C-alpha cells in the first residue's frame, strides 16, 4: 500500500508540473515551484528505495 500511495503522490506532482509549465504563472513563481517539485521528487525516490529495501529484508 505504501508504494501505491507514493506513486499517487508522484502522479500528483506530475500534474502540478504540467500546470507550472502551462505558462499561467510568472517565471519566478515557476522556478520556485519547480525547485520544490524536484526536492519532493528526490525525497519520494529515497522513500521508495527505503521501502523496497525494507521489504527485501523482511522477506529474508
């Protein structure tokens, strides 16, 4: 379930990124939002890896 939830969060981030790239916001706002999205994406990748590693340990 956790990996599914993380995937859903990732999908929401992708939708937000598309909105940012639609040109509705100023370039300064876009830079700030994209930087935040990148940081969130990095953290999600770390969480996914940690969950997978924990699952592998639990299976041994």
